[in-house]
């Protein structure tokens, strides 16, 4: 049976974004493997009945299609896991943030951020991080407007996978899922997610 959780505990977090090195060829695989792997390991401990309060944080890259596939693969992997453990679907709140290495005065960087945010949203994120180019009031205003246009001011809000069914994207998504599942199996053969994390800290 599921454990009782503190009343103030609202969500279980899987922070995949912080587990991926920008530019790493396996960054998407690492984000999903660690982010979702963390959520699943937590639920294995406290009970999958708490799955409805799960939140996943993902980061975009400059690879437009790969970023869309990243979010789609997260949805598909989560659906597989919840059907296995609960015999039903469970919601997964996904936050997406663009990759901005450092603050900049170059306004053209807003285009790159916008493309990354667009890819995250088309992949099926529930929210986007407001990411100003710098701390100036104008940059903050631009960032807020950009997120409003990409999210709440269009008809895509509430769609888990707006581009599901695209043969090209489905190919990217399936390949990504398979790579994540392969990595999970490797970890499982070595003792599981927590054992893998312990091996990293003790190395």
C-alpha cells in the first residue's frame, strides 16, 4: 500500500534538465533516463498511487526535432510505466526551459530561445520557463510576451502531443524511447536506479 505523505508535499520532481550536459550527444537520453528514472524510483518507494502528483523538468537544445521528440518520448515512457503499475493513465506535468548559456545583450538571441520554446511546446510541455536574455526590464517584458504568444494565446494548450502522428517525429521519438529503455535495463542489471546513483558518488 502507498505511504502517507506530508500534507505540504505537493509534487514529486524529476529534474532531467540538470542531468544533461548541453551539447552532449546523449543529452536527451540522459534527461529522460535520470528525470523519469528518479520519479519512478520515488514511486517504487512510496507507492504508485501517488503518481498523479508527478512533475518533470526538461531542457531544450538547438536541435528542433530532437527537442519535440524529447517531450513526446517522456509522455510515451510515462504512459507505459503508469499502465504497468496502475493499469491506467496518470497525468505528468512537464515544464520546459530553453538553453541560455549566459545573459546577453544580443537581441537576436531571442529568436533562438523562441525556437527552443516552440519545440518544447509542440512536443507537449504544460508550461514554459520565462527566460529573459538579461535582467533588464525590456528583456523581461520580451520574455513574458514570447511565452504568452507560444502558450496561452494559441489553440495548442492542453494537448499532450500536438504533433503526434508525424512519421518523422514518431521515428525520432521511438528511437529515443528505445535508447532510454536500454539504459534503464543496464542500470537495472547493475542493481537499479539508486545503486547507479551511489556508484556515481562513490567513483
